[in-house]
C-alpha cells in the first residue's frame, strides 16, 4: 500500500498542471513552518540552505491558500471558504534546512526530505514519510503508516492502522501502533520503547550498556538482533509463543511460568521482550 | 507439455486469450493428449468450484451477534452521509481538520513525556494541552499520564469503567466521523478487543501471574488511548 | 402473524419488510435475515480466510451489516449487498494477516505435500473444499473470488491491490495445485 501510494504521489506531482500559486519569500532560517487545514491533498517539503521559503500550490483556485509570515512562523493554510472544495490541495514547499515543521491534515499525504529541525505531523488518512528531523520528531497517522529515516532526537511515532518503519535513527524512541508492524533498523539508542497490538517487531540496533529496551506485541513475532559483546539482562515474556535464540543462553529462572530471563556479559542493559502469542527470535546482526 | 501453453489454457478457459493464441492453443489441444487432459480437468474444476454449495457454520453464531448488536451502543442512525468528490469516494469533514490539529498537539505532547523520560525539557510547540503516553513505573501499568505545558499533570486509570465511558462518547459522536475513519477505528478496536479477550482468558486460568495481569492492563490502556484519539476526532471543535 | 388491511392474516414478512424493520432496530427481523444468508456469508469467509477465523469474521460481517443497514438502498439484492460487506471485511482482515504471511510462508508444492495421494473415488465437493483450504493464501483468495464467487480478473485485482497479471498467474497456480489433489 505504501508503495502504491508513493507511486500515486509521484504521478500526481509529475503530471499535474502548473501550480496556481508559486511564491518565494525571505524567512528566518531557524523559524517554524505551520501547514494547516489540509483536508485533502499532498504536502511535499524539501529543504535548502537559503534564508527563503518557496511555496508552490495546486488548488482549486489561485487564492485557495493563505500564506502569512510573522517571524519566526510561516503559516500556510487552506482558506476556510475553500475547504469544501472537491479538488485536493497539493503543496510543494522548500524551506531552510533548520526550519521546524508542523503539519496537520485529514486526508493528507506527507513527504518530507532533508528536515533539519523538529517535525510534528498528524494525518488521519495518509502516509507520513519523513527523512531527517532533529530535536523532536513526533508523527501521528491514523491510517496509512509512518516511515522515518536519518533522524536524530526524541522520536515519538503513533500509528493506528499502518506499519511503522524507522531507519538510521539516533535518540530516544517511542513507537505505538495498533494494527501494524514496527521495524527499526540501524538504530543508535539507549532508550527504546516499542509497542503494537497486532504486528511484528524487528529491532536492529545498539543495545548499549546503559540502555533500556522494551519491545512488546500482543499478536506478532519479535526479531531482536543482539550484537556480540552485548551486556544485558534479557527478560522474555510470552503466553503461548516460542523463543528461538541463535546463540547459547543460560536461562536463570522461569518466573510465573511465562517469563524467563538470562544475562549476557555484565548484564548492564535492560531488555524486555514480550509477545502474547508469537515467535521471539534472538539473532546476531 | 510446455508451461506457456498450460498457463495459456487457464486464460483460454476464462475467455481471456487473444484470438491468435486461442487458435494456436486449440490446434495444440487436438494433438497433445496431456494438454487435452489438463483442459478437461480444469474445466471440471471450474464447474465444481462454481457449484460449491454454501454451508452453514457448525455452531449457531446468532447469540454472539445478537449480544454484540444489543450491547454495542450503536443506536440506529440514519444512513451515513457520503459526499462524493471528484476522484475520491469519500470526503472528510471540516471539523475533522480541527481534530487532526488536536491530534497534532497530542503528538507533540507525546514528545513532551518522552523528553521528560529522557530527562530533558521540551516544549509543546505552543500548544496549551498535551496528551501523553502511558506510565511505566511500578503500579502504573496501564495508567495514562497527561501533561500540560504549565507543568501540571494528571493520571487516568485504564479501568473498565473508563473504557465504557469512552466507548459511549464515541458511539454518541461517531456520526461526525467519516465512514472510512469509522472503519479504521472499529477494526483497530476489534484488534485490541481480541487481544483483551485472549489476555483475560489467560488471566482467568492463571490469575496470580503478574506478567499476564500487567499484559492485560497494558492492552486495556491501549484501548483507552485509541478511544481517546477517536473521541478527539469525533468531537466537534469549539 | 401480521394482519392485512382487509382483516385476513398475512404470511411471514418478506425479506424487504425484514430489511425495513431491521433498519429501524428490529433485532428479530435481523435474525431472520441472518438465518437466510449466513450459509453464503460463512462459506465465503471460510474459503477466503480458513476455518479458524470463519466464525469470528462471519459475526463481524453481520454486526457490520446491522450497523450499515440504513445505507442499503434496495437497488441490489440484500444477498449481493451482504456479500460485498463480507468481501470488504475479509480483505481488511487479510491485510493484517498478510503482515504475518512470511511466518506461515509455504509455497504451493509444500503446502499440499502432506496430503494423501489423490483419492480413488470420483471428485467430491468436500475434497475440493478441503484442498481449497490448503492453498497458499494468495492463490486461494484469487481462486475463491474468481472461480467460486465469479468476479472478473479486473475486479479481483482491484480488490486485492495487485495487477491482473498477478491474479491470472495466481489463478492458474491454484488450479494446477487443486487439480493434483482433486482429480480422480
């Protein structure tokens, strides 16, 4: 579904007619972009190293979108009188790399690349794809899924119906999903909490000595890569699942009949892996 | 027998083979007994498939259905109003824009709690209120902690009563939701409900199991969070 | 029994009347509709998703139908409308199952490898039903939607979010696999 939507997004942007509005204005490089009232449409944001913002809009009418700049906030929103339009409003925006981004919409596809500031986004029906983000990255999608790459900071992702994928991320990570798998690859973090109800979890990243890692799913499998030399106290909990370890472990106790623990190295990190009914795989990277 | 002709056979049976290829295939059927036997088998299979009788379930499903529709709180409503737009079969409502913005605040608020866990200060991007993820300390499993920008916080218990109230509020407000959103939320609630039922069944068999009890509490907390989110979407902005 | 206007007794309510009553909250009327259509719905669900989920998803279908009955315009037969509700729910459910498809990944040959050799008896429908349940999910979905339910490839492709090339290949695969199992 994500591939199909991305293709649709690309197609829409490539074959769409010329924008009704295309404006460039000077902005503070560390300001904030606020995009609001996207009832239906795609929002594509790119960055550059200039103290300017360029906003191109395809909409029902030339004046459908209001752009206001009161330093440091650049506000881009669909005017209320145009909200009832049947025509989606599509944005192509280029902003200074360090600018923060806030975007909210309903049937909104969001595609951000090269973000160098904080990113907060919320969509009800649409995928959220962000590359970049520094400081705080908070993404929320009800239906559509979330993809995040090359980011650093405090990361909070929420998805109701859709997969969550994070790649090359550094920082504190919290991910909640209901109906979707969660995949984390090339992660550098000492604080990871990942939870889904129905979906698999994959974690490939650091297990730092001072770290805490919680991976939990109700109905799904968990695959955790454990690098050689890891120092961690690992607790595995499952009601009717299985554990499959690619390396020798010495189980230290069967607490409550549903949990078992073992220690790797000095046991400094805390790793808790839990699935109600699924396979827990401990693998080497 | 060449694979390309066996594959063409399926298309030919469905009337989807181009004329020239069909003619060639029909010629081959007259000289290739294996291919002809396959044709006969596939024709019989298609006929049998189309004639498969319908079978009732082994047990009567009605009691379960009746229980759900009587207690589901789904007051009989008028037909869903679906406005058709060009190129889209559904439209969302303007109040949902405000809801999406509130969800944005909630998203930002999640970062507040996250940052608090990480021991750093964080701002809520100018928002006035912020929903926060669940607590995780001892005795807090399943609790929801809400933080405000003014530094105050409150805790909500993920109790069955809390769930019931949220479900009722959502039932009252669901008419304001687009049917696509309703579908997603219902399916996700159904996912969580299934997880809760399984966890409850496990706890019933092993009531003293601390992990199972915590897992059940955590799963109920997930339901509370989802209901909170759904209620945000369903509540008109003031 | 309802009385007709001329004072005589009328027969049991028609399906149209039951739909109207159920749409206003008459649970007994809805039960009659359930009993009339459950075999068809359950069979579709069972064939698409397997025995384990059939009862649960069939219940979901009827609960959804109860909630949506107000939108039923009567321009198609109720059975057709119910069928669409069922297909939509099955496809939505399929999405979550698909995420764990890798866990149960079997290719067509191994899926049926454990079955006994083809029966010496003439083909029975029960054998076809059983073998259908052993098909890999993708092939089974296409076979059920196309050969059992009668949808065209374009419709099946749209429902499943794939190309018609894929549906044709999957259908052919399903037929060959089933042929090995059910031919006399």
